[in-house]
């Protein structure tokens, strides 16, 4: 009797897209096993997701490592055919690639993933390939002292996620500020695995222009742009950058510029040997110089409401579904993937998604929330934190509430104008802790 097929999910502290993965697995007849590091909160989703799993292992350690994952792979292969190893957490993306390489499952190489996540290496590679004019270097106390004599610069960790510690040189920056950020990296038990034990910061030329994010699926070196979001409102506060408002498709550039951006990002991903999987690529278009520049290449799905937005505008389906399909060798799944990808450019031209995010004030307790409702009702509204919750005193995105609207072309501008005035008023009190 043939062994059943299984998907192994690497879960970080009880949080993942496990519900989406289980739905996919049920559709195509896979079992699902989850391996999680120790949950950081009592109500972590993993506790309510166990019923449909073939197995669930929760470890008493804050993060997964190769030894425990390899042991789990060996255990599963005794009873199952391992069809894919996946993780939606960026800090495990290299571990995922290493697991798939070990199991002879198609994926990017671990070296290519790590090279893209290393923001200094990323910039050097793009410079050498003629795909970027931005100069980047390690930040030191001496280079920081000379900051006032340089054109506008941008400072960020060499590794990292959630816009932690990202800010421009328009802020007054002391070396003690960098040291404080490094200490917060070491103390952030949830995200520090995404820093790969590096406390380095880099400094690079500031990239001008309007910012966009591209959701790209790579299948055997072929690239499909599944969605593009224009970041209408960015806030630089608390030594991080908050993306509070976006729209898709973009409204400030024409199809010709958008197509040039897609071609540019394809060249970037090829240069980095990123030939398999889902990527969330951030880039800016500078009209004055008629040029695209990459900000970051993230080897994962876009966060927030990106997946819901792509689904609303594109009949291709969930990003997680497409990502899993890209890893598989099953003929039925490959056929279904090709069928879905045939429609990826068939955007609903008369429809737009608008997504708004409310982020918390570090080190504060939420005392009250007053929502200002625009004239259009959102199709999705989620409370992530609520009254009485504490906002960690960290320099990164901590979402409180998010909402998404689907509107007609003629309604986009008025809705954006309403949301720019503020859609949630959050009141805080200082935390006694």
C-alpha cells in the first residue's frame, strides 16, 4: 500500500497560516503535520488547530532549529511521503529551504534565501549586476558621526522584519540609539530569529519616489506578478516605518510604468537566484529619474491584508495555495497551478482594494478606541488588539486594527481622502510595567 502524502508546517510560537494550509491539504488529499516552537501567549492559534492534524509537536524552546526539524522529517518519512515543508514565518524561510533541499523537494536554495535576506549582500549583488545605484555599507560609530556631512541616508538592520529599527537620517541619531536597538533585538523573543544572530546595522543612500509592493510567484524560474500595492501613506516614527494605507492596483502610475516595474523585479529575482516560491518585494518608482529601485526582497507572502487583497482582485486564489502548489511534483496540482496562473493578469480593472492599518504606540496601554466610519463599509475589519492590551516597547510594527474596502474606480480617491484624516482614534495610558 502506498504511503499517504503529508505537508510539514514549521510554526513559530504557535502562529502560522495553518488554517489556510489545512484547507489546501483537504482539497488535494494531503495529511498535515505541524512542528511549533513554544507558544509565546496562552491563546496562540495552534491550540485550536490541532483537531485536523496528523500530528502536532510543540517544543519547549522559543524557536525551531535544524536539528529538531531534521529529526521530525526523519520521523515523518517512516509513515508518509513528505511532499512539502513550508513556513509563513520569514525567520524560518532559510530553515524551510534547507528542509526541502534535504528532502529533495523543489525550492530555492538556502544560500539564495539567506543572501536576499542579508540587506547588505542584496545591495552589493544588485550594484554588481547594474540593477541598483544605491550605495550601502555597514554602519559604525565613525560613519554615524559623519552623517551630517552626507546626503540623506537610510539606516536599518542588516537582517530583520516588521520594519524594526528602520529610519532616515533626518532624525537625530546617536550611537547610543543604535546600541539600544541592538539590545531590543536581543530581547525580542518573538522576532529575533529573523536577525540570524546579527546585530549589524547598515546605512545606504535614501531611495526617493513612490513606494510599491509586488507579490511575485516563481515557478521553476518563471515569474508571475500576482498583485501590486501602492503605499499611499507611510509614517516614520519611533525609529520604524509604518505602512498605514495602501491601494491596489496602483493609482499614480500608468500601465507602461507598472509593466517596467514587473520586468525590473523579474531581473532582480533572477540575479538573486530566487527561482521558486512567493516573494514580497518592496520597490520605489522615482518619476524624476525615470527609474525603479528595490528596497527589500522578502522571501514570503506579504503581511497584513495583502492575501485578501490579491484574492479580491485576482481569480488566482490564495497566495498560500499557489505557494504550496509551486513546491509540488503532483501532476494534478501542477495542472491546477497552470490553470490558475493563466489568469493572473486578468485584474478586475474596475475594482480597487484599499487597506488601512492602525499601529500601536510603543510602551503604552490601550485605554479606548473610537472608529470613524467612512461612507463605504469595509469587507473586512479585524481587531488585533483591544482595550487593556499593552503595546510592546519595541521599534517595529504592532498592529491594533486593520480594514479593507473593495470600491469602484470613481470611489477610490474619496475613500483614500477620508482615511487619510484618520479612521481610528486610539487613546492610551502609560504602562506601569
